[in-house]
C-alpha cells in the first residue's frame, strides 16, 4: 500500500515487462525467421508535479530509464539452419517518454517512444553476419500500451511495439535489425513522492521565430573494413514555434566529404547511396522539432539540389535524389546546444555526426 503521507499520482514507479516477438526483419535481400523474446526493467520518474510547460503540452506522464535484453540467438538467416546464433543477443540502456493519449477510469492508453544504445554480442567482424558490424549500436523503439490499475499503486499493462538497432553507418555492413513485439508487464508505485519542480525560466521563454544553425562531425565506414571516411554536416534552418512542444523547420543542408569517390578506386571508395564524386552535396529540407524541455527531437525530409553521385552499380540505381535526417539536440544555454544527427537515404543510414547547434532570435 502507498505511504499515508504520499499521493500515488505523484510517486515514482518501477516496471518489469516481458516481450515476445511477432516479426523480425532486416533491410535488402536478407530474410530473418524464428522465435525470440526479451525483458525490460524500467524506472519511471514521475512528471505530475513538474511545472514545465511542455509536460502539459504533450501530456507527459513519466520519463523512464530502461534496461533491455533481447534474446535473438535462435533466429535463422535466409532459412539456413547453420545460421542459428548468427546475430547473437543484445543488451541495452534507453531513455523513454510515457505519454498519456487517453484515460477512462483506471485504464490508460499510452504512447512510449525511446532512444538509446544496445550492445550486440555478434558482429560481421566476429562471425561474418551481414547485418551488423559494430558491438555498440544506436537503438530506437516505440510502443502503444494499455495500462489498467488493479490497486491504487499497482497496474498491469500490455502493448505492441517496434524496435530497431544499427550503428548509423559507422561500420559496414549495417542493414540493422527490426522487430515487432508484444509486451506484458507490471508497474508498481514506490513510496516516494517526487517534489514539485519549477523549470529554469530562461528555457521556458519560447520565441515564435528563430534561425537554427548547426555543425556536426562524423564518418561512414568502408564496406567490410575496420576504417571509415570523415564527413562534416552543416545546416541553417528557419524555425517557427507552434507551441511549447512543436516547431516547424525548413532550410538548406550541406555535407562535406573529406574523401571523394574515384572510378579507378571503386572497391575502396564506393559507399552505396552516400557515394559522391564531389566534396559537397547540398539539399533543401523541411520538418519538425519535438521539444521535451531543453531536449529537442529533430526530424526532416529533403531533396538534393546538388549531389554528384554514382548512377548505377551492381545492377542497382544509386542516383539519389532524396534524403531524411533525424537526431536530438540538448540546449546547455538558451541559445547553444549539443547535437547528434543522422543522415539517411531511404532505409540506409549514411552517417551520424556529433556537434553543436545555435539558436538565433530577436
């Protein structure tokens, strides 16, 4: 039972959840099949008494820290029995939001997106598997869950979700692993009531019009080799703030290649959809920033204005015209943030860059 001096609505929570796989798949021509399962253990930081405006804007219930385990070492690649164990298992740590979509009595409908890192026990460089070539990978998940209280401090929840991990192109091959999951778990309140929190007013002052300028540094791997070629990303976007939680953005993006492609060095320099004969590629994109206090999740899609790339190779067309980007930025000052940003062609990650972003406003 809850402590007599605490309010269950304001308490932190712990969660234990079991996961059963529905479908597992990867990019390109590889086919995955077989049974897999996993577990998650989460600590929920209660946001009920957080006075930040974004909490109410997106109906944020909790911010979670989640330890995850996925047992996938029984999965087969292309129905080959000898491939059992090829992709190994994964262990990870993620940050997650718990957003309440609807509530009816003791039942809640939740949306729970998350980002983090996982450690893959097997890679191309340990057992030649064609899907993952780094032990440390980026991970993303999103789920829809129904939670029903069975006591004032205990709830059961069930849901479905999607889970992905890959290394963002730092090492190749990097097809990545995707999975649809079904989950069943229990959530238990703790006898600890999180105190009311007043946010830093400097970060609560929303400017409707601003310009965001950013730079990042990263690298894309060389296929089946333990090395990479450096890239630098630049962008300058106009930002229109709709409310505390959402901005609309648009503007140019550019990427500088330290090393460019040459036909007479095809095997060494070809980089799939990211291959460039020129040092610069330039595009124009539009998208959104989703704000969680000082943290913003960036998503945009664009079309190249200039990208001198390979037309065809291996019977495939590589004349890339479109791209999309995603990432996060965290503001350490109201005008200055650190960022991680990924560049993607279709479903193929090009590279991930780390850098800085600045906000300019009147």
